[in-house]
C-alpha cells in the first residue's frame, strides 16, 4: 500500500484570515517502508511573514520572495501524492491549508477520508502523555538532533519514522519462516512497539535422570556440615 506522509509550514494558523502555505514536504511509503521518494517545495505567500511564524520555521519574507507560487507547482504536487492516503500530525491543520490552496487555484480539494492523523493515533496508544512530534520522537528513540527549527521535509521524514512505529514498528510484515513464527501481535510498550509471538511449543521435560541424581547425591555427601543439616536429629 502506498501512503504519503507530509508536513507544511505556514504564515500562521488560519487560511481563512489570510495565512498562507509557504512550504510542503512529502515522503513516500510503500507497505510502511520509506522508498526514498519525496516532494519538497517552498512557496511565495505574496504577503508579509509574521515575526512569530518566522521564529518557528526560519523562513523569511525575503527568502520566499523568489520562490514559485503554489499554483505554479500544484500539478507536480498532485502527481506525487496521487490518490494515496495522506498522513500528517494534527492532520486537520495541514489539510486545512492544503485544501485552501487547492481551492484558490481552482483544483478539487483532497477528500478528508484520505486523512490519517498520527496525533489521534498517539493519543489512543499513549493517553495522558505528551503528543508533540518532539515528545513522540523521544519516546520512540527517533533521532531528531538535527532538527533546530521546524522544516516541512525534515518533519515529514521524522513523522514517517514515527508513523511506522505507531503502526507496528519496522518488523511489520517481516517474514521469519513458518516454522518459527505463526502469528505476530502488536504490543504497546512505553519506549517502542514490539512484536510478540503467540507460538505455543510443547513442554520440555525437566526431571533429572538417574545418573544426575546419583551425581548430585555424591556431591552433597562431600559437603562439610551443610546448613540444612544443622540441628537435625537422627
């Protein structure tokens, strides 16, 4: 199954009040495995960049001034995502901006039925815990040391690793051999999602042989005043 993990950077929180998409990063997964294919683009929002937003992602109005408009790259983006499910963290936010931009340039919006929200998945698996991308990467041991500021492609790459862990880990679909594993069950742990086997094996006999009993008796007779004989009367 092909899936697209994506992230966006924007000028603010609400496209309905004039905020715009300024960056998108997409990572392709096939059967929960990263293929190495990605799509990444910056966009000129044709509006000033608020200071607060620039502090988050580091994208200045000057940097974005020579970048293409969303409409200039929309066909490339649509070709890349195709009809695959779209995975995002707090997905309603990213879908909101993506669909606003699509509508603004006369393209059909993305069906919300294609939305996969890793934030909702994480809340079900870890109720009451912190669910930010940073916190979840730390929980699952995903290296984010190179993440200084938010960046759409980098965050999509981190999210792809997190999504794989949240949905069964990298062992999902791993074939070890019919004689070894009959069924794999996903088990949630505080640090990771691991695979556990339900294979039932025959009980191995544990009783000692006559030879072992004789050797044990001979060994015990050599002990000097063993504790379990102290105070014993004949």
